[in-house]
């Protein structure tokens, strides 16, 4: 039997950047919007509240995708979205007079926050274990998000992560025991730690959205071409570096996203939701 030949799309640097940015913006818009959440408070003391628990669950499931690798079969090199954004911020294709700086700061701030290792107290009655673990925030978010969408038989990899965390805390458990405690771990990680940090994470994601917005605004101004007959139709003038058809579609979507802008204005979450974990 002949193997089906896979066509590899070759994209140049600018085309890859456009594809990454379009995908990232779609993910950000799916997580920070009025359908999922409302913003309360004023000035430096704002906070996010989800419309329902289901919306909160979706937020952290989508966040796992954002913190994970892109598909190896995608037309761009496989990499975590945040790492792709960092690479773009360091070598941007559309920077005009430092328009990329806000994006660079937002990527750095969120990356640093995610890498912090925090202590979490665990009481796991199903195996009669009480222990304090230390876990990077990014791993905690990935575990909580994956447990939100997978049951015990689809999350053995998560159980292995839990087993490793407990081992590092001085408690050796069997894999089946790590599988047994997943629901208890989920209640602590998702309902306590993640719920506490949700507003702060939303602030970071919103800053990323505004970083992309400010970075691409000069390119949008260059590209946008209104109809000459006064109709609501318009066009975007592609950069000369864009030749691939898929990249051109992503560019059009990206410019439309810039035209509408992020859903929320920049906001600052109260310090009372930033002092724990």
C-alpha cells in the first residue's frame, strides 16, 4: 500500500508570523470576552467574574491550549503559542517606531509569572495523605485544564505528573493512587488556586491582546483601503512578503481583528487577588 504524500507548506518568516498572530488572537478573544465574563470594580481594584461555572471551566480549558504546543502538522513550526509570541516580539516584521514594545513587555511579564513555583497544601483523603507540594504555575494550570476536559482514563499523563509532584514532596505513591486522587487534586487546583488567579490571568491575556493590537495598528493603517464609492466595502493591501494563499487569509482575519480591537479596555486587577499562591 502506498503511503499518502503529505504536502508541506513552506512559509517565509513574515507569513509564519501572520499565521501565529491570527491563531493567537483567536484564542485570546475566545478567553477574554463578554460572553464568558464581566469586569467589576474601579481603577486599580478591578476583578473578573465568570457568568457561570461552565464559562470558568471553558476559560481554563482554552488556556491549556494557549499554553501548549501547536500541532506538528500545522503549516508553521510546532511551538507553544507564548514562545511564538516571544519570538515575534524579539524579531517583529511589522514594528513601527517601537509599536512592538508593549507586546514584548506583556509576553515577558506573563512568562515570568507562569514560571514561578508556588507551594500548595494538599489533603487527599482517598489515600490518607496530607502534604505540601511545590509546583510551577504553568504546570498547575495545565493539570487543572486537562482534568476539566478528560476523565481518569484519558488523563494518565496527568496522574504521572501528580505522582512526580508528590514524590518530590517526599511522598511516594503508586500510579493507581495518583489516578485516585485526581478529583481531589482538581478541586484544589481548579476551584481554589485557579479561581483565585482567574482575574490576574485575564489581565495578562488582555495585555497580550492589547500588545498585539498596538503592534499591528500601524500595519492596519497602511493596509486598510476603503471603497472609493462610499460603500461599507473595504480591502486590505497585503505586504509584499505575503505570497502564500493561507497566510493571506490569516492576514485578512488578523486585520479584521485589529479593526474591531480587544473586547475589554486595559484593566488592573486588585492587589488583593495577587498576594496568594
